[in-house]
C-alpha cells in the first residue's frame, strides 16, 4: 500500500517536474565544455548567488552552526577554517597569471574555485572556457582544444576555432587533466611554453594569451610515477597547487550546506520543512559523503521530493542512509581512526545515551534482517557483518535474539 502511494507520488512529480529528470540521478555526466563570457553572465551558467539572509528562520536541528562563523566567497559557503584559508589563497592567486592545479575529490567544488579565480583576476572581462578532458575521444579533444581546418578529417566540413582561440585574453579550465592522452600532453606543453599552437590539419601557428587552470581528483605525482603523465607538464601546470578538502574534513559544513540547500530549494518545492528527527540527523552525520557537495545537493532534492510533512524523518533519506555500517558506530569514534569530523560533531551534538540507543536499534534490526535472509545461518550472518561468530553470538544474547 505504502509502495503504491510512493509510486503514485513519483508519477505525479514526474509530470510536475517535467524537464527535471536529473533529480533522481546519482550523478549526471558532466558536459564536455562550458563557457562564461561577458555576453553570457556567470549568473546564467552557475549556481545562485549566496544570500546569508536565507538562514533568517532556520530549521530546528541545524541551528548549532553559529551565523558569525559562516564564510562566503563568490558562490561558495563554508564554516571550515580550511576553506576560509582557501578563500584567501584564491584571492591572492587570482591576481597572478600563474597556472593553478586544483586537487580535490569529485563534487568538492573544483569548477567553482576555477570560476572564482577567473572572476577575481584581471582577465575577468575576458572569456572563461572549460573542458572535461575525460569525456571526449583523443581526436575530438584535440579538435576541441586546438580547432581544425576544413578537410583535416572526415566530418571536418569547415574551419573550426578551438578553445585556446576562444579563451584568448581569458581563462581555460582543463578539468580531469590527468585523463589527457600522452600525445595531447606533449601538444599542451608546447602551447604553454611557446604561447602558440597549430590547429588540427593546419600549418600556420596561432598566438594566444590564455591562463590555464587545471583540476584533478588524482595525484599527478602518482600519475607521473606510473608513466601516465609527463613530469615536465606537471611542473608547468602545477605552479600553484590548491587543495579542496572533502566534505568530511570540513567541520560543520555538512550541517551548514544541508541547511543552506534545504532553505534554498524548499522555496521552489511543495514541501516545507521546519525540523529534522534525531535519527535522520545521525544518519546524515555518519554518512561518508564520497560524492561531497554534489551528493549533498542530490540528497536535499531527494528529501524535498520524496518526503512529506514538516519534519525530516529517517525514511525521507535515500535508501543507503538507512543501512549504516555497524563497524563504525559513533560510540566508538575515539578509537576509530576513520572517524570523520562529522561523526565527532554528531557525538558532541547529540546526547551519548541517545546515540548508543539508536545504534543498538540499528544493529539489532540488521542482525534480525540478515538472520532471516540467511535462514538462520549464523556463520553467513557473521561474515556479512564482518564480525566473528563469537561476537555475533554475544550481540544476539545482548539483544535477546534467540
Ligand atoms: N562551498 C560550496 N558552497 C555552495 N555550493 C557548493 C560549494 N562547493 C560546491 N558547491 C556546489 O556543488 C556542486 C559541485 O561543485 P563542482 O561542480 O564545482 O565540483 P567539482 O569538484 O568540479 O566536481 P567534479 O569532480 O565531479 O567535476 C555544484 O553544484 C556547486 O555549485
Ligand atoms: Mg568539475
């Protein structure tokens, strides 16, 4: 009956949100190129500007982040000292023309940093062009970057300008630079050294004045050691390295950003929320957030789309939040080397006895579920939980499971 209700609601939302199909996707593939120029203002292509007034009447459960601790820079918001240092670095680096390499996990805001560098530089009146080096074949990538002349390959029916020409006097953002094929790495190095290039199939060099900002989620040093990336190119593009910490290392940013996106998106949603249940808050704080801020935005959309009522409940969260690992309970964080800052925060925010009770309930439910699925075979259950049979036996005894 409940499932029928959910599918009905989804069907309804599917009609209502025509054209917003990406809402239910985990991660949509990034477009190969993006542009900002003065004719095409930032506000049209990037996210909404941050409005601190959005927190005026907040959501109960998130109010622990002190308003005074919030730092805002361009389209980024953070309460983490690490991010505030980064904001200062961006301002300083933006003034120079040096090549910058931004390193950070997926969804941490690398493109936002690249745009912030451009917008704060003397090139801001020029174009900002971006390309994702991981999404095109080597041939297409070469043509995108350097352009081509008519007839240089099948399908080249006319001359085409490449991004190096189009970004002249501006900034070119090379996303996922570690994926650039080796022969294109050699050509890129030449452009950086000589400030000119020859289009695919062409003979005449073209001079350009472009600032390069690159990004990667990989260690370029490891790529160089593995002979997948040229050392000379790494030194050229890594003049100023900037590091974007993952969400789990940014103190209270999870709560701040969750609060921020909830307040922002609920204006456009049918659902209005005013509080969050404690078990839902714990589940959010315990989640590893490997997809970082992009994942967080998706979760907010999921909550506002799938849930009902003014309180965010645990069942409003995506399924993976309802299967928290019993291997990293909050009650053990002091001895857990993988404890994230969010888990430490959760411990300080929520009374210890409630955390313990919540985790015990979760653990008991999981053991009962696995026992049922494995037809009572304790060895299998212990294996799935990653604990010994003796530990499983002790836990079953504690929980009164026979
Ligand atoms: N500090 C922040 N404040 C507000 N929004 C943010 C912040 N950081 C990132 N975002 C938002 O999170 C999303 C992901 O950011 P972005 O695309 O810049 O990440 P990325 O590191 O380039 O990701 P990928 O590695 O997948 O290309 C975007 O919608 C961006 O606007
Ligand atoms: Mg990106």
